């Protein structure tokens, strides 16, 4: 990651509604999410990419006041959902993760025993809260990819998640957590570092080298 990309990155406060991201840019974000890291490769999540204007406007109505216009004007809105961890999901992860196959062979386990172990530990680690924390790792990953590829982005918790669940009608084991509006900044976006200097606390206050 080039530091200049991070220095230029900022949370878009006004999108240009006339500019849309290309299919290649959207595919890049989808591929990035697919490659996001997660603890024990659990991948208990889904990213729904909404570009349809009618659906996007419905989601805008489920945004809190400060975010509604941004959702309407952005090119696409990315909805991040956590997934309930059940045995079906854990078995899917085991079957598609080669190292788990090696563990089963090396430790003389059955797939069922390994799945039970993972399910039990997922509950100990915090269940919903653990999965939600995993999802925020993915959101950070996506924001870094946006910065590197000059895609404007605005991360949002200011949304009514239950309303969005009803709009998207995903299976009930998926629950909305947060969203990112992506697109092109409007020329009048006052949050742009070229108009308003990027603000951070001194490094000495937020980092420590020992």
C-alpha cells in the first residue's frame, strides 16, 4: 500500500450522482472482499453490492438523516452482513480449506469432530460479536482497496439495519451490520483534502514504538 494513497483517502461527504463506477471497478471490490482475511478462515459474512437505483433509493430511506443523500447519489452501496455460524457453514469452510483436510489426516480426526470443535470455539469467542468484529476487518480491507484504486468511499454505521434486511430479503441467517457508499466525489465536496487539510492527531499520541 502506497502511503500517498492513504494520505489522499478521505470519507466522501458529497458524491457526484452523474458518475458511475465501471464493471471492472465493481468486480475489483467483489474480488477484494472474496480475498479478505478472517479468523480460522470462517468467512461468516456476505457483501451485497447494490447499484440498481430503485433499490438504492429504498436503502437510502433506511439511512439515518446524514447518510440518505450520500446513498442516493453514490454509484453503488455495499451492504455488509454477518452470517450466523451453523454446522452447515462450518462444514463448507472445512471442505474448501485444504489445511483443515491436512489437520484431519494428521490428528486422526473426523470432519464431524473438527466441525464440532470449531462451532464450540466460535461460541466461546463470542458468537455474533466475534463475527461482527471479523466483518470490520473486511470493511477495513475494502477501504484500503478503494484508496489504492482511487475509488471514493464513505463507511457508514448510520443505517437502520433491520429495515435494510427487509429490503434485501436475504436468508434470515444474514444480518446487516454496516455499509460503504462508493463512487466519485463531487467537485464541491468540502471534505476533499485539497479543500480541507487532512486532520490526524500527532503520531506520538496514537502509536508507540518499543
